[in-house]
């Protein structure tokens, strides 16, 4: 039978402090000294404490062994680990402590070299990255966390005030607190090791083992449907501008479907440098537009399909301003969520009257080139790099006799970089950087063309069409021509490409191939 760790109350007489994150360090250390706690410290941490006239015992004096190899070896010593790992109620351990002149360490305050920050830094060399793999730090943390029955481990400056408060009021750290801090410590070292593994995997292109470390963000009211329970987890190492990290300025808690739709809406507008508004229902765009002014793009996007926009999620890549708020209120739009880099004070004031409208602020938007997609299947996971490929004019190959105009090319590129965000099979019609018809999620590509045509009506005439994959037959092209489409952008790659090109030429249309398919399943 496994025995539980015996927990008890132990005073904090001696602390080892060695931190990379110096936030709150000096006031914390001062208060420890005021409480009579002896402080052992290393390198830069010791220098800062001494500079602030805080009494410190250098690690080299404590171990009677010098720090060496540019600080690579400083805490790796029996006097340190014996002081941390000794079981205080084990007679043999305590005898060995005395025999070897070991002093007990009751509090270990350590955080780690900034490995992930170094990896993400532009121009960081491999040598610099490797030097930021912490060895002593994780070892100290794990040793203290393992011995949580007697030793308190602190890895987050946020916990400093709790430690001081507990020592002042009780004279010790409670059993439960030590155990919770140990869990936090093991989570930190686990995530740290995972970041290092990911770095080497990315360098070598090898992934034999996948470990996912996510922190619970919140419990949700329910999942996709009311009878399904759901929880939202976040990647603690991800600081990108996205739905997970967005700040909720207004409105009730996001639901499961809200989060999914907001992610789909936001990721599309992040693909563009020009002002873009994306209106989403059930993860698919029902209105997308660009204009010089974001408020004009908003109005144009809404007019694409106002009926489908009922109960929508809206994303934009510019600040949401007062004019947009006025338009929403004037049209009495029913909007679930608006997500934007920023909201002006005027917009917030006018939208605050809509208590059920959620407003999410992301900060400046940019594309995450390292993003991965994870899909679950029964008993397994599928992992892929996200489709972050942006098609540019240089990627286009004109395959028709008639060349597209410059204006058509601009519209085609806009359409192509939207269609990858629409569920397959999909097409989108665009004219003047405004979606004129969208056909999403059809089993047949020609059906997607028909739906986009029906949705677009008369405004389709003169539009270009983008398709997420090749046309296997000329029928989709023929239906597009009847609707008034004048130019087509598609990947190509069908065994019937020549038939499709021939029909395009017969109909007097223009067509370009990108060579890049963008299925979204």
C-alpha cells in the first residue's frame, strides 16, 4: 500500500532565491529578512539583493565551492540538495545532515531562464538558445516540489504576497498551500521541458512523441449543445493575438460555439494588411469586405447577406469606432460578438447599451507563422501546420487565352485568401474587394457555385470567382459564367484541366492557376 506524504507545519528559517524574473524580488526579500529568514542566493539575484542592502549568503560560500563555467555550475551540490531533500522527521536523514554539515533549506524561490522568449526572438543564434536551457533551475524546483511535505517552492512572483502573509499570520506555510505550490512548480517544469522538446522537433522535423500542456481557462455553460459539458483550455506558452488571449470588455461569458466562431472570424482578418471586416455564422463567412475606411468595409460586409448575419460574430483588423456602433444601432443588428484590435471610447459607450453583446479586444493583430492545427478523431489526433500560405501575384499562372485585368487580379487574390477560411467544398465571388456570393461546405463544387449565385443575385455580374480546390469538370465554370463571373482563380491539378481551360476560353473568361489547394475540412 502506498503511504501518503506526511504533512506538518514547519517554520521557514532559510530560503534559496535564484530568479530570472526579478519582478517583486526586492520587497519580497526584504520582508523575508524582517521575519528573520536567512537568504542564500546566486549570481545576478544576489547582486540585486546586495545592491538594495539585503543581507545575502552567496551560494559559493554556502557550499564552500565556487560558481564555475560561466554560471553553468553553481547550485548542483550535495549541500544544496541535501538541505532541500532531507526528510525532517527521518532520524537517519537528520543524522546525515549533521554529519555532513548540511543546513536545511525551507523555502526555494526559483524561476527559469527565458527559453521560449529567446527562441521567438528574431535573429537568435542556436548557441544563444541552447545557453537559455536552464539546468539548475528545474532541478531545484523539482527537488523542492518533491519534498513539499517540508519545503515550500515558489515559481511565480504572484505568490510572494501569499507567502509573506502566511508567515506573518501563522509563522509557517500551510500543508495545502505547499502542495498547491508543488503542483504549480511541476506544471512549470513540464511546460518548460515541452518547449525545449518542441524546439528540437522543429529543428529536426521529427515528432515521435506529442505532449500537450494546456491550462484550464474556464468551465463553459455547455458544449455545442446544451446536453454536452465543456471546458476551455489555453496553451500557457501562447501569447498571440487570438480568441484565447482576447480581453472581454463587455458581455456575458462566451459559449463553446462563440469561441469557435470567434476564432474562425478573427483568423481570416489576420490574413490581410488592408482593412477587412468578416461576418461569420457557424464558422463560415457570410459577408467579407475591404475598404479604405473600416466603417465602410463594415457596411459593405453586412450588405453581402444581412439575413444570414442575424446572430453573427464579427471580426475586423482595425479599431471598432463610433461610426460602426452607430450603424449597428441604426440597423438594429443582432450581433453576438465583435472582436477587434481595439475599441474607441465612443464605440464602447454606444455599444454598452447592448448588454448581451460581447466585445473582445485583441491588441495589434499579426499572423502566427508557427501555428498548428489539431483535430481529434476517435482514439487519436491529427496534427498539421496551419494553412498560413498567402497567395501572391507572383504565384499566379495565367492559363486562359484572355488575361485578367489588374483590377481582376486584385479581386482574385482577395477572394483566394478568403476561400481558404470557408468550409470545403467552397467558392466565393468578389467584386471591388467585396464578397458578392459565398457557397460553403457542399459535397459538389458545382452546388457551391449555385448557392453562391443564388445568394449573390444580380450583384454577382462582373465578379471574379475563387475556388478552394480544382474544378473536376467544366460544369462549375459554366454555371459561374451564367451568373456573370468574368475571371476565375483556382489551384488547378485536375486530370481534366485542359477541358476546363478550353471551356473558359470558349466562354471568353479569364482563369489563373495558383498550384495551391486549400481544403478546410
